[in-house]
């Protein structure tokens, strides 16, 4: 709850010398801002009050002298009722005159308009907030006066993914308690403006004066509050936001108390974000076969992940990280040894013509934002297509008749997340190295990959152990077509060979962590005919990448 008070004081005929000075004086760090545009030698209400009290005192002394003289006469003639009546009336008159003078003095120094704020309404994500009381003192002169004060809104709770702070006003116009005058709220709008005569408004940045076009009127509709602040990163308890309430009043405004506006603040925490790199913090809370969404900090892409029946947490989508040659990946965000970094020699390409045909240098291909549409093929489409392809031994790429490319038969612009094609990576890119020749010892495994930090490239047995929990093995192939149905939802995304994406809808393959030899890497493959096996592939092939939490 915060009380916003504007004290409007109207002195009696002040003398205003032309000093040429600043017409506003600000008292800092007190929560009170006083606007006073007569500088030096002015007769203030305090001086006027003192003079009034002195005059009353003189008047009382004179009346007391008369009183004493009358009392002497009363003592001489106790039956003189008229004298007694005179004394009673005189005493009452003195008391009434004193009371009215003191009340008028106090009243002139206690005039204000006010508004207060509370914590708004509640929902499941509403978080606790608090605000400070604010006083604005305005002393009227023969010129319009601007005054402003700061209100600080404090979010008392920490948030994991930030929050949204908004506000609306109830009974926006401030109405005088003693006259028909009012201080009107600015019209609610998303556009900022300056203060008009006898209006009040709020600014999100500190205004210089009423001419600053930074003010807005708060909306009056609880269903459409004004957003004051939005954060998307984690915040600590005690996060603050300053609001600047201001008014601009004219000399003809009646002094007194102007009230009515209630400011409601609402702070709502954003839903918590799960980051892939922080899987150690939230992974243990997952239920088996219950997918959740998690974000890769490197590019903010969202992935579906799940704890599978082998007890490990797997990405249920193909990796879609676009490598950039000007980005340095670190062990904080990528599956690299402690304190290691990697800056890719080549960025991800979007055309097969740009694919770098290399066993040692990293290359990757982004086929665009497509999904496998669920159509299956027995290879005949692709076999017919490749009958019209010739291999160029110089460029080491296929030259094909693109008019016969069946690619479009197996893709869609929309689909479930698990069916997203993702990117295709060669051996070097998959293992986050610019020189894959360092991995030459057969049947060993790489100690790094392009998976997120705290994730890694699965080995062949990791794949088969997990798939075995769902009844799929290399020796029991009946019913394996269900692998692309729930709960595994494996897309049949083919692979990239010689600048051509091929065998979509026929089979899918993933790189594994093991090295076959200096020219080849190991992987796993699954096909529409129930084929499920470990396979090896040339290092220049582009295969999909799946990651598993360490």
C-alpha cells in the first residue's frame, strides 16, 4: 500500500519578487518534493500565521484590560446582569476568533490530493510487492506550478525467469473535498505526452518538467493494465522499479484535499525456464516418458527432452544448432573439456552446393525449418532419383536432376517438435573439432561434442540400451515401425551425402561417440523395414545428432 499525497497550499497575496531563479526547489532523498516558485522575501503561510497569532494576542490584551475594568464595576454592583452578559459574550468571542484563526492556519498547511496503491489481484504466479508512501507539496502562486515525486515498487520475491509488473488506476480523477474542482488524470494511452493544466500522470523515466513528453495516464481497466516493466532473466528478491508521479496545477485551482485515485500494482512471475545446460538442477525431478521443454542457451532454441525407461534424460529432437565461424563456444555452454573453447572453422550452410566435403574440417547443413511429415518410403523414390545423378570426383558431389527430387514428398512446414529435421553434421562438426585427424585410434571415443554442456554424444550401446527398454533390438525387428510413433517418435530424416539430402522417409541415422578408424565414424541406423543396427559412415557424411545428459 502506498499513499501518494499532493499538498496544494494557497498563500494569501504573496509578494513575488522577480529573482530570475529556478522556479522549482527539490528536496532530495526525503520522499517529498516541494515546488515553490517565489524565491526570497516572500510572505509565506508560516509568517502569516505568526502575524495572525500576534494580532490575536494584542486583541486579547486589550479585551483583558476592558474585562478587568468591567470586573471592578461588577464587584461594586453584583446585581448588574448586563455587565455579566458582556463579559460572557466577550470571552466567547475571543475563544471563537482564536479557534477560527488557528484552524485556518492549519488548514492552509494541510491541503492535498492523494492516491494509494496496493498489490493488485492474485493468480497462481502473482508475487509479493511493496511500495513506499510519497508526498508532493505544491505551493500555488500567480503562475502554474509543476511538482513531482518518486514511488519505488519493490518485488519482494526472487524469480527464476523474470516477471511482468503492471498497473491500473481505480477512480482516476482526483476530486476536491471542498469544491467542484478536480485534478484530472491524463487519458490512458500507449503514447506518452506532456502534462496539461490541472492534470496528473505517471512517467517511467524521470521527467524534467511538465513539458517532458514522458507522461501517461494509467488505464482504468483491470483486464488491460499498463505494463511497467518486463524481465526475462532471473531476478533476486528486492528488485525495484521507480515511477514518477507528477502534477501541473494553475493558480485558479482551489486549495484543499484532492482524493480518489487508487493505484493497483500487479507483479506476475514468468514461467520457469529449463535450460539444457542446467539439466543437473532439474533432471532428477522428471518423470519417465513425460516430455518437457528445455532451452539451449547458445541460441535460445527450444527442445523436447524426456527421462526414458533406461533412467537417462534424452533429447527427443535432432540437434538444430547453427554453427557460426565468428562464435567461440566454451565449456560453459558446450560439451567441451573444462576451460576449453572451440571456434568452428566453417559456419552452417543452407545450400548443398556450399557443403564442405571433408573428413577433417567441420561442416554442417541446415535444410530450413522443416518437419518430417510421416510419409514412409521403401527407397524406390530415392533410388529412382539417384539414377539421374552423377558423381563428380573433383567436387566430390552429386549432380542430380532436381526436378525428380522427391524431398518435398516427405516434409512439411509444421509438425510435432520431435519430427523436426534439425541439422546434419559431419564427423568433425559433431565432435566439435576443426581437425578430426586427431581422432584416428579405432574403437575409442571422443571426449567432446557439439551437444550442450552437461550433455554428451551417446555411444552405440547407449542407443541400443535405451531402445531395448521399449522392446527394440537388432535381433528382434518385428514391430520396429513403431519407433516413429509414441513414445519414441523417431523421425525418418535420412542423411546428407555429396551435397544431397537423401532417403527421407526411408531411414534415419545418428552419429555415435565411437571412432571406427581414421576415415570413418560409428553410428546407429533405423529403417522403415524394421532394420535397426549399428553402422559406420564416411566422416564427410552428414548425419543427425541426438544428445543424452551426462
